[in-house]
C-alpha cells in the first residue's frame, strides 16, 4: 500500500501523522510512504530522518493526496484537504464529526473511506487512540488553566497551590475519565484543592482509592456541580460521549454563580464542548471572556506539545496503520470489530449511528467487510 502523510495545516498544529520510526516499520512491511516536505518539522522530526527511514519526500500536500492509497493525519481534514480526497481512498485521523456538519458533508461527497481515531475501540470498549491525547490534554488543561488565572490573562490572580498562610485554589473536574484523571493528577501535584465529579460509581470508587483523600470524588448531580462552581477558581470540562456531541453541563446562567476571573477549560470542545458558552478557539487566540469568566476552548490542545503528542499518538496508532496496510481495509475491519467501530464514512454514507444522530442525518451500516 502507498501511505501518505501531509503536513497539518490547522492553526498552530505541529503534530504529524507518522514518525520516522513508524515509517521505518511500514517500509519494513513492504509499503511505500510519501511525506510532505517539513511535515514533521514542528515536532522536531526533519525530512532527513524520514528519508533515512525510507520515506519519499514530496513538495506539497496535493502530491500526497494524489498518490496515496491511505492518508494518515492527526487533525480533521480542512476544507482544502477534503477537496483532495477521492473515492476509494482511506483517511485515518481524528474526525470529531458530531459537531461539524460541514466536514461531514465534504467527506460524504468525497466518496472516501474515513476512519476516526476517536471511535476506534479495544476489547474492553475503551478508546485506545483517543486515550493518549486525552492524557496529554488532561495534563495540559491544568497548565493552561493555571496560566489563565494570572491577572494579566483575565484571571482572578490566584496561584493554584497557594503558599503557606494562603489557601490553595479550588479546582473542579467534571468527568472522571482519562482526561479528568490526568487533570486531577496535575492539579493535585500543584497543591490545589481538587474535586472530581462523575456519574459512574465504579469510576468514583477507583478514583477515590487512587487519590486516598487528596481529591474529593462526588456523584455528578446538578446540586453538586452548582455548589462547586460557586467556589472553584478553575473548572475542567472533561466529559465524553464517544462519537456524539458533548452534553452541556455548565449553562450560561451558571456563570453568574462563579467568581470574577474564574477559568473554564473545555477539553470536550472537539465534540462541541460541555459548557453552553464554549466556542472553539486556537492556540493563537486561546481565550475569551463571558460574564467575567475566562473560557479556554482550544480545539487541538495537544498540538501545543507536538513532540510528546506525536510520539504518544504513534505508539497507539501504528498497529492499526500496519493492520490496514498489511491486510487491506476490508479485511482489517472484518478482523477487528474495534477498528470497524472507527469507520465513520464510506462510499458517500455516514456509517456511525452516533455520529449520524448527532448530525441529524441518516446512516448506513456497511458491516466489517464494507459490504455494499
């Protein structure tokens, strides 16, 4: 198979779909890899390393899309990239289609087969290709939130961990999954007063056992969330419904309960955001203020640390890329129901029920072998 890696073009996105080490594995398996010039530069992976691994370096994305049987990316294709996709071509990347009808329509019109990292599952029903970036985003959310709490950035001017004689700031983490757990780890490490809310009692028990009194673990009722919003300096939105739009757990009215200069970090923004007032922002302009509350809603948070993120992502994606390349798409999906769960678009149809429902569109299950 001929596998293409374009340079990412989303605002301040420096990750890359394949590392030189991943390219070397694919070439060892007998596949050809073409990489756009400087695709890995932002992650500290130069063209020379890709050439040494066996890749062909090409001048532009148009060449990559024109020649590749499968395109491996990181972020969802931008409109100019969607226009270069073709029928029968495979796209393997994060898609986050539920809040993005424009991208969904472009992928449908392309006729390409689009497999989304974020809906691939493992044998236990976990999300192995989302987890590495959830770990990064969870940890970054606290770094970003602590930065935004600085007065110069619109925040309340408080230090998360406090100092002797001054109480630490309160951090509310909404959602106890991978993002929430990693956010809590960082906030606890900085000395903050941390509360995690979640609706899964088994998950709350696991977190309570892990943190042993260093974080409160509360059941996520409206009352519990509202009470903590009133005193929290930093709120991390860490909820996820796989493939679907995120539920809105903090409303515009709730902002009136919050302190002036408090910070909301919406890690669920790729799926539409879990705060009613959220809208996607960029690393270039990461925040906005509504009713005195700072909102940080960067849609590609892990792109801020592209080397760590690229290495972590490739550790997870490489086995799937190899399976798709070695076996072909139909056989790979037939052999792995979890990979088949990643199929979002095929032959002009949405193939994921949760994505279709979020978009208000019909869906057409294609089965593990892409049966017509």
